[in-house]
């Protein structure tokens, strides 16, 4: 079955601490992996995608095909990082429709 | 442009009523998607249009759900005889197609009482 799993519903860290949001997937084929973020009262927006290998707002994510994981990391959390984070995958061809995980709420405490 | 817009932003319907949700994609975007997001869940795919053609409707949960995009721009998601389980945020998204960069609208929160 095609699935994205985010095991943590809520993750609380102190400002300046490292953050890792976990994402595992199952997919037959070669998917493209994404992280989307939703700040309070804002729309869902792309944070990063694995093919671009960018670092956005200090976040990085490495695709590990052996472990079928795409964990999101940031070395030093900031209060403005508090938001809902969704991991998603899509096929590398065709419609680019997404399969989303259930999301992890990140709270960065002062 | 201003991005993907959706209307209404909030809709309360009595069980059994029909509702229509509108999506205005970014101008020139070929691909348009509808997603349903229940409380505490991630968005779930409903249907996909390429221009006016509905190429994938595999996610529509029942035949009470119907979507159209007759001129290849604005899209309407219609839900007939609403049920309580239809209560969710309905998200519209659009993209130029091909590169996979997708932009989401603010969503319509539907509450069925």
C-alpha cells in the first residue's frame, strides 16, 4: 500500500535545540518526497522537496531509500518554526497528486 | 497573481443539503486538484483536472461528490445530500503541470449539522 507515516502528532522542543520530524513512506516505484508546512492561519506551503536538495529556513531532509525515510531536520529551532508539518509523496510522473502523512505539530518553546 | 482562492471560506450545511465549493486557480495553471482534510488528518486526494478534463477521480468518496472545471480555469466541487462525515476542510491546489510545484488555496471549512 502507498502510505506516508509521521509517527509523532506533537513534538515540543526548546528554542535553540535540534529538531527532527520523522517521516517514513511505502511506495512501489520511485516517489518524489516533499515537506509542506502550515503556519497558524496560513495556507499549506511547500517547505522543501528532495530533488532540489535545498535548505529552506535552515531545514534539510535527506531521502534514505534503504530505510524509506525522509526525516526533516534543523540544528537550532526557532520560535517561528512552530507550525504543522506534513510529509508527502507523489509519483515522479503523471499527475503529481500527493499522498500526505497525518502531520506533526512542532512547538518551539522559549 | 494573488494565488489560489477558494469560496466560501466557511460553509455550514444542514444534513441533506447540497453544497457547492468554488476554486479559482492561479491564472495559466493547467493542473487543478481537490483534497479533503478531516480534523486531525492530512489532506486526502479527491480528484485531478488537466485543463477541463477530469483525469483522475479515484479519491471521490461516493457518487454524492462531483467536480467540474468546464472552461479549464475555475472549478466547482459539489456535494449532494451532505452527511456529517462530509465535515472537513476542502483544499484546492493548482500547478503549471510537469514540475510538480503545487500551490494550495486557503481551504473551505464545511460543517454539516
